[in-house]
């Protein structure tokens, strides 16, 4: 659909609140279910549920607003919705089982600090936290979470008929999938909500729906602040092993957020522009802020919801005002226990069917990331070995009788063992691979001649024609960096050159500039007044001679990557 309102444009308030209400209805069930599933699976007393859910919704609403308005380096500046993260379900249950709710609160708060670091230094992690590594960890999340959901399938009162649980789950799953398979884009967006409603209606015929919970809940109120769990301050072996698991899941949450932050930019503009990685860093920073708030309040972490992208794509309204309205509605609902009780009363089989679809989609996302980014056989080996190592440890099939208490606590979580394996193998691959040639030099006009001399030595096996082509590409890319930067501040350049059989990749790393080279190239011939004749010719040459060009602008760093193919 055509974009009707870009992020900086303001639709009428009635439309903004209507779309905000739609966003809330689509996402609030997942937010409530996430907290409820963790607490009930870990055996937490039901009296704590109101506090956990109140805190989760409050944090989700607040971070949705922050995500939309963009304050400094925090926030994406887009209508990205926030809610409880399914990626943290398994490790959150483990944390509560090991040290109770204070352990969970401490781990969530501490892991958020890594997310802030990940946001600030996003450009430095690009070589280690590759899409293949992230995809493997995402698939292993499903391996850890699905057994929890399977146990929920028969969570019905003992007085219910024996066929009640499987029938309720089957109807919920069937209705949701039929709409996903055959529905229009609008109906597909609402498929989870419709599946929950139909499943709950079926459950009510068997007397499984907890209507008493809804009747007894007050219309307005706050949970008791005495329920706040505090923090776990005994840093024993189980704490450190679980912290590592939380860090891995935090990486996964950050990678999901990066994907959502990139996707929301692609559907929010009338004209295509290069991805603003400063906005992406802001989105990850908001994830960290949300997790810090979640830890301080004693609930499970949150992250961005991919449904944000679908809503913008379907409605054509990308205004950040919609995100602000959604956040305000979320915060308002936190103070209405009866509305939350309606969701909490939904039977286990319905909730399990709903969450199973989300986790299955998560598994497919991880698999897709791996398939799309495994360009070489050794990358496929890393994914395969890491996945099965994680699955083996998760099911206590690998050296379970030979592990000590600390190593068992560390490795028995599939995400941790598989993630460690993937990172180790990736680093090993980098270690044994041919190292890129590097050149460091001040980013000044004389750097052009230094780069040409460097490339002559690097590509000495190429003929003169190929060498001239490579040098011309490097010169034009450098001219872009030289023109954009603040000339009052001295900037430095790091050039890394890698060579494949018939392709050379050049990566220029420099201090931050102003305009994006990809955006400039997209404007060739459309706005001649913006460039001089010489600069437009330079951009045309660069576009013609390269097989691909990417310009990623981060806070504090510009990275231009160009690939040159030879016949």
C-alpha cells in the first residue's frame, strides 16, 4: 500500500488512536501470555501474576513511546511496538527455578547493560555475530521453548472431559492457520486474535474458561507493591552460567530488533533511502532500556514486535504519532485489572497453540537467516554442527554424566552451548582464513595516492585493465568520504581488501560523515542541482563499475563496502 503518512508526518488524532487501539489488540495477548507462561511454568504463586503482568505492560507501553519519539541515541524514531519477548521464555524459567524471582530480576537488569554496549558498538560486532550465528541461536530458542508449550497443552481442570484439552488446542490452531493460509492480508494480521477468541469460546463449552477470575478482578487498581521481588546478590556458579545464557538471548533479541528496525524503514517512506543505522542503534538501545526497566520491576524482558512492520505495510500510516498513541493505550490498560484478567483466564491449550505458532515462525526466521547467508560450505557446517550440539546438550545427550556442576549448568541450555559453538567456529574460520590486507592512513586528499599504491601491491596478479578499474572504484569511493566529513576534525581511514576468485571486496572504515553514498547514487539524474557535474559523473562511474555498494552510517563510524567483479 502507498505510504500515506511518513514517520515525521502527523495524521489526525482519531485515526492515530484507532490504529493505536488496533496495534494494542494485536500485541497485548502476547505480552500477557509471555509473563504468565514463565511464572506458571516456574511454579510462581498466582498472587505474583498481577505484578508481573502490570510491570510487563507498563514497560511495553513506555518503551513503545520512547521507541517512537527518539531521544538522543535511544529510540528508532519509528512506530515500533514493544512487548514481552518469547526468546527469553526458557532462560527466564531456568532463572526462577535456580534462584527465584530475585535471580530473574538481577539477570534481566545485568543483561540489559550488554544490550547498551551492543547498541553503541554495533559496527564492531558485525564480524562475530553474523547472520548465521544469530540464525542458529534463534532456531535453538525454539528447541528450548517448545517443550514448555507442549506441557501447557493439557493444563485444564481435572473435572474437564478427557478430550477437552486436545480439542481446544486443535480448534485454536486450525482456525489460526486457515486464516493465515487463505485470508487476505488484513485478516492474516488478526489471525492470532481470532484463533484465541474461537479457542476460548470452545473452552467455555467445556467449563474450562476461568470466568470467576474475570468476575472477581476489579475494574481499576494497582497490584500490591509488596510483590516486588528485589534482587539476587549471591553470585554463585549458577548465576554466572545463567548470565551467559541471558547474554546469548540478549544478542538474539538485539538481532531481531535490528531486523525489525531495518524493515520498518523500508515500508515507512515514499521514496527508497539507504538504511539509517543510527536509527537501528537507537532501536537496540531502547531494547536495552526496556530490559533494564523489566529487571528493576521484576518481570520478563521485552523487545520489538514484527507486527509493527505489517501494520504499517497494510495501513500506509508510518507516523510515529501512532506509536505514541499505542504506548499510551498500553499504559492505560495496565491500570485495568479486569481487562487483563480476561486474557489471563484464557486456557492453557489456547495459549500454547497461540505461542506455538509464534515460536514456529521464530524457528523459520532463524532457518531463513542461515540459508540466505550460508554462501560457502564451511558456513553451512558451522550452522549444522552448532545446532546439533545445542540440541544434544539441551536433551542431556552429550557427555551429561561427565560434566561437573558448573559446566553442566553452563552447557545444558541449548542456546548457550550451541551459541558458544557457533561463535567459536566462526572465530576459528576467521583465524584460518586468509587475512584481509589493511591500510591505515589519515583521511586526506593525499590518501588517494596511498590507496592506489596499496591496491597495486594487493592485486599484482591482475592485469592492468583490472587494476585500473579497481583503483578508479577506490578513488571515487574515497572522494565521497572526503567530501562529506567535517574537515575541521582529523579523520582516519582503515581500508581492508579481500580477494575471491573473480571478485575483490574493499571496505572503507572512517569517522562519521554527513550524507550517505547510497542515497547520493539513487539521486543520479533526478536532482542535478544537488551535485556538480564532476560529482555526478563520479557517482555514475562508481555505480557502473561496482557489483554492489553499501554505506552503513553508525554513531561515530562510516563503513563503505564495495565489490568489484572481474570477467
